């Protein structure tokens, strides 16, 4: 017969284990929910959220000096006798350097750059007109620019109670502005945020190939803070062949996704002040939960480590992906296949390239100090 302690083990351990679990796990959960309800919700996303319907990935071909005729045919399209006109339409916030890179990169292919900027943020905070006040930087594209200032209001409790409504109103204003800019049926309309830069080669395809899909999403490599921190990819940018029913939007329009068609650099700012501004102005301003989130040294440290500014978990739909993407983003030393204007002006844009994580602060910038944006409602 086995000694007493062995005989009893099988019966006792599960119960002990259960109490231990109860004692540690339950308070931990309650405590976790109490201090960070949002994080727990994000961690459990695979249980409550469903991923978007899958895309049909269209192959995308390009190599230097290959003829347009050959490229169009590789995509299953024909080549046109005349190019389509392209309208690049963005709702601008404060990404002035990325706008510079974007417009230089796309200049040869775009007929009109249509840009709306509001004098308030989505959350109803008064905001300087960053584009208008830096207009001299864009003199190179002057004859192609169609600019409109969207009148915001700083009154709270009306339309700005819902930042997404403000966004919808700006998109409707964009539809009018596009017509004023002279867009007509059959032209290509690019709908993107400033920091979503299509590849020039992709625009050239849309310009010269016949039989392209009337709606197309662009797969873009997603970077955070600079091109040193590549993450996954996003699909938000879309092109439309303009028609009577075309509406400016930034949501899912079709299943067709053209692979590797650009760069999305989010929070890619030169000055710490711009991070602070963006964090307050973000559609998800409720993410700025604690005042120390806006501390300059903290922001600088997180940028250099590739850590999340909002201390949030990635939005993933399986635990496998979630755990894989938790923590800092690994650095990349590659600056291959980035926008040509960025590489040609590497000295000017050092902070966007590998090894350049240190940002500027202080009076040299156009950006007002943090206190100008303090909005009690976001804390
Ligand atoms: C592309 O064509 C240009 C002009 O014909 C030539 O100078 C250049 O060497 C070519 N580049 C490649 C990669 O073949
Ligand atoms: C924004 O512009 C509109 C129209 O010009 C003006 O009435 C409004 O006062 C401005 N708002 C701010 C916060 O500057």
C-alpha cells in the first residue's frame, strides 16, 4: 500500500489548486478590470470581435524600365492611349513633413491635390491652419492645389460630441470641393489620409491601364513613428474611378486589395509637440487617460523603443496574433523601397530613417506648446 501522503494526493490537489486559483486569479481580475478596463477588453478582443471579411489580394508588378504595356498586361489589364486624370484628396491635420513627401512623390501623376483642413480638431479644440501657414513649402505644386478651410466650432455638446460626425461632415465637404476642382466621370480619385502615401508606380498604373477595377483598396506597409518601425499592413486607402455615385470615404468599399501599393507612416512627426497635439486631437482622444501620457521625456523614450504611446494592446482578432504583436516593435535597418523624395532629402528627414528616433522640441517649431491644447475633457 502506498504511503498516506501519496494516497491522498490525487483527491486533495485539485481542490487546493482550485482555492489557490480563486484566491489569486479572481482578485487579480477584479483589480485588473478596475485599473485598466480598456486593456482587459483589448486582450479579450478575440472573444468578442470578429475580423473584417477577407480581401482578394491582387498581385502588383513593378520593375525599373519595364514598359507600361507589359506592366498593364501582367495585371490582366490593357494599356490606354491617353492617361487618366488623377485627383488626390486628403483631409489634413498637421502632418506637414509627410505632406511634403507625399506631394513631391506623387506630383508627376496627379492632376489636382485636393486638401481640406479644419480650424478645429475632431474633438472641438481650436487648431492653427498648419497647411495655410506653411503654404510656401508647397509652392512647387501651387497650380495643382485646391485648398479649403473647414469651419469647425469649439462649442461642446453639439456636433462635436461625436468626433465621427465631424469627420463625416468633412467628407461631405470634400465631395463638393472635388466637383469645384473639376473632377469628372472616368477620372481616378485617391481617398487617403495624409500619412498614407501611395507608390508613384501604382498611380502610374491607374493612369495608363485600361480595365482596372472601379474600386480598389491599396495594401500599405504600416510604420509607426518612422520607417524604422515597420508593423503590419493596412488597407484603408482606396482608389475609385469617379462616377455619379462616388462618395469620399475612408472605409471598406470593395474586396479587391492591390498588394504593396504604398506606405502608411502613423505618428511620424518631427517635433514632440506634434505628438502631444495629435494625441489630444485623435479621434480616439479618450485614449489619453493620464496626464503623464503627455510628458515629453516619456514620449521620446517610447518613440525610441517602438512602444505604444497610449499603452494599448494591438487590435488583433486571435490570441496568437495578439501575443505575437505585444511589446515593442522590432527595429528595421532597411531604408530600401521608401519614397524617393525621402531618400533624396535624407538629411532633412533624418528622424524618419533608421537610427533617427530623437525628436525636436521647443521654440524652433511652429507648434504651440502643450498648454494651448489642454482640454480637460480628455483626461
Ligand atoms: C533604364 O533606362 C535608362 C534609359 O534608357 C538607362 O539609362 C538605365 O540604365 C536603365 N536602368 C535599368 C535598371 O535598366
Ligand atoms: C473657424 O472658421 C469659421 C469660418 O471662418 C469661423 O466662423 C470660426 O470662428 C473659426 N473657428 C475657430 C475656432 O477659429
